[in-house]
C-alpha cells in the first residue's frame, strides 16, 4: 500500500508559479509515485488555481478561519491530486501570490499563510473524507508554520519534513501577531516560533520538523556558516543530525527538446543542427543580429542574489568580445532599467524582455549557446538543469547547487569528454569576465563546443535519484515514529 504524503506549498506548477519552488512541487509527486509514495498537494486557492480545478468537492468548511470564511476543496488536475484552500478574503486578489501588481507585499501575508498552515495541520490531524497522511512535507516559509501547528497540536505524532528552497526568505513578523496565531503559550520561546523578539515562520518550522532538507548538498553545507546562514546557522548546526541535502531534479517530460511543443524545432543530442532554427527564432524575438556570434541568455530574477549587478558591469565586456545577450526576467527596478538601457545602447547585440514568459524560456534554452548564472548564492537552481537538458552550456558561479550540477570545462574534463559547462569563483566581476572569455574561446571550436553540449544533454537531471532519497527519508521517519 502506498505511503500517503501531504505536501503543503504556496506554489505548484502548472497552476501558479513565480519561480523554481513551483517546478519542484509540481514535478516531485510524479517522481515519488514510482517509489511507493502517493502525494496530495495542499495549495492556496488563488484565482489562477481555482480557474483550473474543474470539478471540485468541498471536504471541509470553516466559518471563521483567522476571521474569514473558507472551504477546503478536493480536486484533480492532470496527474496532480490536490487539496485547495478556497478563502476569498485571503486569496481572491489581483496581482501575484505574495503581493500586488506593483510588487508590494500584501500586509496580511502573515495571516494568509498562517491560515494555510493551520489547515495543513488540521488535515494532518483529522484527514479528509477517509484519507489521512502518514507524513507531511512542507516547503519554504509560507508553509513552514504547518510544522509548528502540528507539533503543538493534535497532529504532533505525524512526522514532518521542512524543505528550505531559499533561506533568504524567512517570513519574519513582529511579536504582536503571536496572540492571533492560535498557538499555545509554550510555543513562544527560542525553541518555538520566537525569533529575535519577533515571530519567524521558517524558524518555527525548522525547530518543529523531524527532518530538514535543502535542495542541494552544497547548500546544506553553506547554510551552516554565518555568511550563508542568514541568522539561522546556529539553529541549523544544532540540528545537523536532521539536515539532508537532496538535489532538485526537473520534469524531463516538460523539459525535453526532442518533444517540446514550445520551441521552433525539436532536436536531440544526436541532431544538434536542429538548434539552429531555435537560435534564429530567438534572435528574431529579441531583435538580435543574425550572425554566428556566441549567443548568451539570462532567464532569472533580476536581483543582487542572482548576481545581476555583476552582469550589468560585464555587458560591455561581453559585447566587446563579440557576444550577444538575450535577457528574460524581472526584479529590482534599477537593474531592470540598467538592462533596458544596455539594450538601447547595443541594438542588435542585447535584447531584454521584462517579466516572465514560460514558453519563451523554453525557446531561450533551445536557441541560446550559453546561459549565464553568476549567483552570489544558489540553493539549487533549475535553469542550469534545463540548460543542460537543452544543450545550452551553463556558465555558473561555484556556489550551492550550481557547483553540484555542472562539471567545469577544465583540461582534464575536456580530455575525458565529461565537461558540461564553465564554473567560476569568486562571484565577482573579474571572475565573470574570465568565464565569459572562456566561453567565447570554447565556442570558437565547434567540435569541442558540441562535445560539451552533448555531455550536458547526457547528464541525468531527472528526479529519479532524488525522489528515491526522499522516499527513503520518509520511511526512516515513519520507522522512528513507530
């Protein structure tokens, strides 16, 4: 009989997505099924989610959930088995999952995601319609309070796992909200939800979980240091026996250049010539010159964490080496403006689209020669995995999951046919200049460049191995609980 898993998350591809979290929560259930784990995913009822549900059953009602009426819905979308919190006062809003159309965070996010977490704990305790989870897996700060509600409530015996997708986002609020959370007085303290005299959602989850996972082995080690621990390194080091670094994978059905309806021409590692049509389509889309110059791409949030300020300082160098650049992303307004300014200065060499466009991101991976990821820290990263899959050579900083998934094109790796990309360190402008120079030089040797592309396309970036590790972790926790 399959193990019953409840996954609690604020995003889920293909229903709602702002980043890699949605890709992970959307792909992992299918991968876990092959290892005897049946997943139901619990998500907020944003308009984008409710519009895709089709037939849904009401399985629980709340007359007042943090002051609002709500219903818990059960539905299926494709292969995803869903539970959805339909609470219009919290989720029926214009804008994104966490803020309005102008990018301002909703001032009641603490209440919105406390509501999600409280209901997650209720499901863990009482189940729905004869179904009760054996184990609960929650993702990032928006769902992390689920673990605290379970620990201090009737579901305390159900094992719980918290995954850190990005430690920089912690869900920190003032102490004044504690009384409204509905937690018992003993939950207030350094071993509970209190965090620097306030309330920490992610912190509360980390101290309440039987297992903590990160999305790559290197990131699991990095967050033990003050540099990357974001104030939580002491807690994490105190729970080192419960910390597991499990690398993300990608949905190899969705990201497959041999069968991708979103690209101009399908291709494989054996027929790389098919990438040419995608390159030309990408150049046309961004108004770039049609020539043989190395075409770099960026698909990213435009933020300091992602090293986008380093890219601004490197654009003139890239163009001077003869390269071209296509950028898709949004983030900090000064960085957006700087990229748009560079595109205006270098017409035909730099193209920029502000925002996110899922189909376009597929075309960029299929048509770009190399993807630039100069992150200052990167828990795992998925764009480099998509790039490997599509023969778009990753040029990455030696941090987190980037270091775990890309093999640098040094002499030994090139000689062995194992090189899949270019790695640089430290994450600064000088090192990035050097990495782009190496990429341009390698691109000039067609046979060598194609060998790097093919090695990347052969890399196993699926969920198979990592899903097996998650399933093994769940079984270990169930054995401990028993």
